[in-house]
């Protein structure tokens, strides 16, 4: 019998030298194409959560693919975390560091009521900058981050350590060495 991680890993495609030489890109689009694998991933993410969740904060764009079904499975609403300038209403925004520069995430100012228990979800965890920016947004709105969930963790890039240092429980279904 194969483990959940082995079954999921078999559905994640590795694309060498993308987006530049030396990078091993972990492509989850092949996982999304397989309905059984997609369901298995959503179920495994949901099973890793203990306690109530009011909102699943899904990070643009691949996090949306997992955020919707995970929110439904957990009986929660879905909060969209998007690149700045993509949401139509009043927003709050948070900068985060990239390898070469910075970027900015935003959410609607009224999307998370104070006291809501929020789970952050994205497809991949690298340095943790994006997830930490999402956590800061939730906290600025008065929400409580109850954890973060990912399909893939590139463990050598330190994202799970950064989340733990910030007090955010982090679970990833698959781990890969290297970047």
C-alpha cells in the first residue's frame, strides 16, 4: 500500500531549469488534473486541521484551487488574498520580500471580522514571505491565524522555520530538498 505522500508525489511534475537554470519547479497542475489525487490532497489538508476554522485564506493564484474545496470541506468561508490592485473594494495591503525586490498582497478590509479563526492555504511554501504577509493581513483585520497548509514545502528555503518562528503552525503534504 502506498502512502498519501507517495501517491501525491507521483502526481507532481518536476520541470528542470524553470523559470531559470538550476531551479527544479514543482508543478502541481498535474495533480489538479487527476480528480482522485486532487480529492486526496484536499482530504489530507482537511484531516491535518484540528479545531474550528471560520475562514480559509487562499493565496493567489494556485492557492485558490485548494482553498475553495478545503473551505467547503471544513465548513468555512473563503477569504481571497490577492496581489495588490486586483480586488475591487477597499483593501488593506502588506509588502513582502522576494528574491529580487518586494511585492504586495491585499485583502478586502471587511473580509475578516475580528475574532475569526483563519487557516492560510497555498500550493507551495518556499521562503515563507507570502504566507507571513497573508498572516499579517489577517492579524491586522483582527483575525486569528490558526495555521497554514501547503501541498509542497521546499524545505531548504526555510519557509516552515519562518512560519514556526512567527508562531504559525505549518503543515505540508510533500517536502522537497533544494529550490
